[in-house]
């Protein structure tokens, strides 16, 4: 029988995957540990939790990978304590790669528990649209204000300051593609490449680049024939296409 074939294996490896043998096939149920795969990276959530709990003002920390929006998997850190989010985000960024820094931090008075008095991870609440804590918030103006509204919707935050960084707020390559598309759609098809999102991750710098590009891209409406795209524009288009392919590969890997 199929079940007896399993016992004929000479060697089995502890992979951490939880599976169920049913109908001649293995059904994947989850992980025995807290390892997750995010945008092609394998991440041990316990490593982030340990680093958080070592910070002053943190009594307990739990980190989850949540997909509250279909196709958008994000790390969320749940905390008990008084530590400021801006401080924790800075400390994690100094010690961990960017893909391991949680997109959201949620402070709770207490954690939900299972009957066995363990943290009930499934009962932890989804992060609300809370603003990322910033020490020196600067209100955006002009183009920056319009871009800030787009970022807020994509990143799930209520307030984006002029000096906030797209990736520090939880942005990643897939969201950068969406931000690029939305900015061009809402600001009248401005001259903006996907790579500009990475070159100018700070809101006020990106807005300044958009305004500068808009001033230098005017042409006469009476022109009946548009000139051929210059070489630098063609190179920019190729760069956009490559950025899109990289983002798509990252999405498939995640």
C-alpha cells in the first residue's frame, strides 16, 4: 500500500513542514516552527522576536506574517511595553536586512492566550491604519501631498510625512510598482520611472523630482508630429521593464 511505502524509506529529514498523508499524497498543513517565506526570503520570525525583546521597554514580542490584503504578505510585530515604534524600527534596521523589519508595529495591553496559556497567534488583531511614528513630522505640500495620499493607501498608514521613507513605512518592490502606476495615473501621466521610486524613497525628494521633470517636459500642443524618443528615454523605458520583471519574480518567489 501507499502507506507501507512510506515506512520503506531508509532516511527521513526533519524539515519543519507539517504534512498529512491522505489518499496517496502529502497535504501541506503549515510549519512546525515560525519560519516564513517573504518575497523569496526565508525568515525566522523568532530571530526578530528575540531582537525586539532585547530592546528597552519591550516586555514581550510576537511577529507574524499576515496577508490581510490578498497578494500582499507583510510582517507585523505585536508588542507589550512602552518602547517607541520609531526607536524599535531604527534598532531593527541597524541589525537586520530590510526584508526582516516589520511593516507594522502593534502595541497591546495583553496578548490573547490559548487554553494552554500560550499566545494565540491566530487571535492577534490585524494592524489598523495607524500612522508610523515619526520624531519630526513635516506635513507634505503640493505634489508631495498628492503622492502622500497614494502612499498612505498602499501602505496602510493614516499619515505620511514629507520626510518619510517609502520602504521604512513597509514598502517593497511590488508596492513600488503599484505606487509608480498610481502616481502616473493620478498626477496626469507624469514623467516618472519605477527606478525613481528606489532612487528617491523619501517623499519630499520624490516630489521634487516629479516637479522638476514636469517643468522640463513641456512641449507645444501645435506640434503635429512627436519627435522620436531620445536614447536616454529609451534606456529609461528598458529600466522600467527590467524593474517590472524583477518585481514580478519577487512576487512569485514570495
